[in-house]
C-alpha cells in the first residue's frame, strides 16, 4: 500500500513537471518565433506560450511526417522544428485574420 502511495505521488510530480516543461518550452519557442516575424506580436506572454506549444505540436507533426521524428525533448532539433511550426501557425493565423476595415 505504501508503494502505491509513493508511485502516485511520483506520477503526479511527473505530470506537473511535464506541464511546466511544456510551458517553458512553449514560451521560449513563442518568443523566438515572434522575434523572427517582422510584424509586431499582439499576444503578450500568454500568447507566446500558446504560440510555442501549438507550434511545437504542428512542427512535431510535420517533422514526424517528413523526417520520421518530431519533437523529442529539450534539444536544438526540437527547438528548430517547433520554431518552424510556430512560424507556420503565425503565417496561417495572420492569413485568415485581417485587420483591414472595409
């Protein structure tokens, strides 16, 4: 019974660390993607995190289709694929949303 309790605590801790990891990873990727985009960003820090996490998912999916491996961890390859995915997400979001008034 005690081992099950410690296993549950370790599982909860691993999930919390995983969420923190994705937030930090997404923040770094979102900031890099916003810096590479010539247009000003409007989302702030929360927007950068969302952009980075969604970009990592898109980049990981495309990387898996093209290269056979997607986002694998906290390394240069994963950052490059994630930033590319974030730039694709930025391009697509700006292509479908217009700020011009008629």
